[in-house]
C-alpha cells in the first residue's frame, strides 16, 4: 500500500506515483486501485459490485503492438481473424515531393542517385507498418507468446499503462478499504488521491 497518492486527479493520471513527504491533503471518500494486466472491465465491474464497492472510474487499457513491415493480404487477414486481435490500423505516410526535391538540391545528387533516393523514400512511405490493438483480456505474456509463433512477422509488443479503478469509500475509511483490497490477487497496489491546487 502507498501512503501517498497522485499529484493530479485520477482522471488525469496514468500511474500511481509516490510523493515526497510534506503537507499533503488527500481526497476523502475515494481511493485509486492499480490492477493486474489479466483483468477485464467486465470482471472488475462484477467483482467490485459483488464486494459492495462503487466504481467511480475504470481504466482498462488494451495492449498494443507495432508491425514495422508491409503485410500481404493473407497475413493481414490471418491477423484480423486471430482471437487475440481486436483491430489493426495501417500507418500510412505520404511521399513529400517538395521535401525530396529540396534534399536532392541540398545534397547535389546526380540523376541516378536522385532516382534511387526517390524509390527509397517511396518504399519507406509504403511500408510504414501497422498498429495492432489486442483484445482487452490479452496479457503482455500472451502477446509475446503469440509474437514468437509468427516468425515471418516483426511484432513489437508495446508497454501498456496500468489498469486502474477509482473506488468510492466512506470518508475516513480509505486506509481500511485499501488494506482490504490489497488482499485481492488481482490488485497490485492502492493509493490515496492527492488534492490539486493545494495552498
């Protein structure tokens, strides 16, 4: 359990941070809870309701990955229909003719070098890659295992922000609720929430 909380409101924060000691005021009647990456929003809503806690805000972030290569139609279709994957977005870049001509002039390229450079830039634009959004219940370990089974693909799994929930408590009972919630296997941390614009 963290005795300190967030320097901003829970709505604006992506992670629990520890503050230096001092004259810090905490919000009454609510705490923030950091959750394991194995949970889904449906699971959290069900479990907290079952335990009698009211959720004020819930942040369950999906995991993302990046494929920095061009995919064939078959590869793209196979990925889109994989149960781990929710969505794939093609990152498109445009070939900037003006920037290309300025670079050619600056580097004083001959026609052959200029043509090779143009083709190189066009290939980069066409092969910008893809961003993969995994399903909410896919963990980092599952995504990395999936990536290892796709040797023909370069799939870089990106770090996900922590899953978090803001829970309503009875004012003055925040620490007690934090202690109770930290006994749950899917809770990784708890913290009180600091007030903004302290004087």
